C-alpha cells in the first residue's frame, strides 16, 4: 500500500473538535473517542470506519480500492 495518505483529521460531530490521527493500514478503526468531549464515535451507516465517516481522508483500504476493511480495531 504505497502512495496512500496515512493521516486524517477527524472532526467530532458533537463538539466540532478536530484532531489529526494516524490511520492503521491493516485494520479499520470502528470506535473513536473524541479527546475533547469524550463522545464515542462509530461509523455512519454504510461506512467501514470512523475515518470514512468523520475524517478528511478515507481509510487506507478504501484509498487502495478495496471494498471494505477486513479487520476492525
């Protein structure tokens, strides 16, 4: 998986806090807790992970053209 963007900014829909995170290349991040308001984020329906739902960049498997992540963290 070369040439992929591995950093994404997640924006919390509850408080609008934004934080840049490093995305895993071997799994989906299904849960993410906002470091500002502590809201637990889950992917929106139809998305495989929180980066695809709330991030500025889709997760590496989606960037690589795969249909979905094979594992979830």
